[in-house]
């Protein structure tokens, strides 16, 4: 049964780039690896709905609880593929997983309700939806000014033509998301966790250096 490795962090911190680089490096070294990213835009009922609300196209407000259930459902709809990937590979790399839901939706409620919502999401996804726990999670720590520049460099997205989607456009939300990730890592929720500093002197480290550090943690 393959190991489950999660790459986490705020928007635009380089998760997808690191996940694909890690996958290539593992495959080149003779271990079979595959990347599964969430949300599954356009591929699940929940993923289609998530794309719509991130694009600002939902006719009704999407509360933190409603969004949390949709993101969890997106993973539950994809669970057979997760199990198949785990059964047929040495390593399954997730580009976002349950901690994304905890950090983001926990940032969309008032401070006192944040930790209870994060704990509720973890129970929903692990206990009710039977999603497997990660073997190791890596938090990519990228300064937010740099992450915003990287978001602008991203290729065209499937779900929106905007430069910043609804969550990316909200700078205060992004700051609370980062604080939540730091709290999740410090408390070891769905851990173990390792933190990877992705930049030096205000610039991104080369992708290969980030991947080497992640492999050392694995
Ligand atoms: N180490 C790096 N050096 C230079 N550019 C990078 C590096 N990592 C990522 N980038 C660039 O930054 C942009 C965002 O990267 P990426 O898509 O990997 O971020 P992400 O965290 O997955 O974003 P999102 O949260 O929005 O899905 C891309 O254009 C990518 O090529
Ligand atoms: C998986 C997942 C994601 N989110 C949030 C985080 C991002 O702002 C968006 C979409 O992710 P992307 O990497 O920019 O494509 O959704 C979330 O709140 N809960 C989740 O489970």
C-alpha cells in the first residue's frame, strides 16, 4: 500500500509545481508516484459547484459549512480513485487535501468558531467520509507578497477567467488561512507535518531545491 504525502499551503505558494516535481523525481528514482489534486474542477458534482462559487457565479451565499461539505464531498466522490492510486503506486501525492478545507473554511467564520469548525471538518472527512489519513504533510511557507505575484503568473484556469478567484481576492482571508495552517501544523492536526521555506531573499528557491528538501523529509 502506497504512502500518502500531502502538499499544503495558501494560494499560489507553489504546491502544484512542487507536487509535480516531487512526482517526477520519485518516478525517476524508480518509485512509482502519482499526483491527485483537489478540488476536481469539472469532474465531480461537488467540483463543478466549487468552480462556480470560486468564480463568483453562485446566486446564493455559500457559507463556510456549505463550502466545507462540498469540498469534503468532492474528495468522497474521488475516493475510489484515491484507493486505486494507493493500491497501485508507492507514493500518492496530494496537491491540497483535508487540511485545505480546515484552514480555509476555518478562516471564514468568527475566531471563536474556527477551531470547532476545523475539528468538525476533520471528523466529517476522516470518520464519516472514510478518507485515508496522510502519512506526511508538507506546509509550503511562501511570503504572501510573493504568492500574489505567482498567482498572476498562473496559466489559464478551467473555472474562471479572473486573475484572482473569490478566495484569492480576499487578502484578509488569505492572512487568516495562513494563521490557521500555522495552528494546524503546531497542533499536529492530521499530522505529522514538516514546514518547507520556499523562498530566500524575497525570491522563490529553484523548484529542484524545494523538491530535494521534501524528499529529505519523506
Ligand atoms: N519554485 C518556483 N520557482 C519559480 N516559479 C514557481 C515556483 N513554484 C511555482 N512557481 C510558479 O508560480 C505559479 C504558481 O505556482 P503553482 O501553480 O505551483 O502554485 P499553487 O500553490 O499550486 O497555486 P494554487 O493554490 O492557486 O493552486 C506558477 O506559474 C508556477 O510556475
Ligand atoms: C481542496 C480545498 C480547497 N479549498 C480552497 C483553497 C483555494 O482557495 C480554492 C481552490 O483551490 P486551488 O488550489 O486554488 O485550485 O479552494 C478549500 O477551501 N477547501 C478544500 O478542501
